[in-house]
């Protein structure tokens, strides 16, 4: 193991996003790879080279993760779904004095990590949830538009696409459907049926898309970071607004079935990264 570089523990190290991080980060940092599958961990470590070590864990358990990340300067959590892993891994990181970063975009997961801020201050370590592709783009754009001025109302939207096809990514999508829609109004979270508030938006190139308010991490991070009391975070869907208002609430209700989600996740094509 290279000892003259800051040590980063990468939780969920056999997944797609972890591979992107490892492709670009190993020249500056040393990595400890953490996941459940020892065979795949060994394969990834061999590909990375440079003496990269790895630790397999039986589950995302606070005590087990804390032992695995001992000695790290930073813990990066890319193991979804983050509603299940974010708080556990963040608390484990704090317990060993390591900074915590994740790529969550589920409001509940982001809110749960932000609620640990008091403990993080006492431990003198930073917690940085919602540092993934979607939230960095939307919040970065909002900050750029605000240009340092007070922020009251933020309306952001993204067209989601996920190159990775891991089980964690799929489960995050299914749970997103199950959680329905939401927006922040007058500083309070207001839940909506998924598809409620669907609207059309013209975009460059003469195209129009349907936007649907979703229960995304922006609804937690933007009020916390910028003080905005009115926040809508929408995703683009490939159907007209009237269809979204009819079809999406049905899909949301169906996805609340634990049995159905387990069946979808157990398909042979699902890749289990952790």
C-alpha cells in the first residue's frame, strides 16, 4: 500500500461509479476498496495496482464499516441505495475521524446526513452528502445564477440518465418512484403524488419536455445550503403531462411493494456492487 498519499476508503468499490473514481484518483490518493464480494474486490484491486488493498464486509453495518475504514482521511460512499447506507457509513466515518462524501440524490438520505451536522462539528470532520452528478450540476447552476445574492426560490430540473446498471442504482430508481413527488413550499416539505405538478418546458433546439416534481436531494440540500424557502426539483419524463398525472401515481403505488422491488432486483441482469 502506498503510504505517502492520503488514504481514501471507497465503500461500494466494485460498482460503476467507483470505477470512474478509481480511473481518475489513484495518481493523487491511496485507496482502500470496501465491498461485500471478495472475489470482485480482488479483481478491482489488481486492475488498480499500486498495492491497492481491499476489505470485504458482510453488510453495511456501522461497527463493521468503522473497522474497515480505520486510518482513512476520507470515506467516499458510492453504495446505493443511500437511504439505507448514508447514515450508517457517515456515522462510521465520524467515529474514526474521517471526512464523509457520498453521491446521494434521495431527499431522505441527504436530510439524514445533514441532521448529523452537530455530531460532525463535535468530531471536527466534514460531511458532504449529495456530491454526485445530478446535484452538483443543479446546485452549481443555482449558485452561479444567484451570484452571491440571497436565494428565496429555486426551480431546478434534470434529465436523468444512468450509464451504470448496478443493483444499487436500480434500487435507488425504484425507491424514487415509490417515494412520490415533493416540493418545498414556505420552508416546509410538501409531498405530492408522483406526476402531480407535471408541466411542459421548451428547451434549446425547439424541443419540449415534461417535467415532474420529484423527491430529490435538492429539496434538502438547497434549503440547508442557500436558505431558499421555495424549492422545486423536477425530472424529465418521456410522456405528456396528462399521461404523467395518470400513469406515474400508479407506478409509484406499485413500487411501494417490497415484494415487487425484490423481484425486480433479483433478476439475473442486476449487478450487485456491494
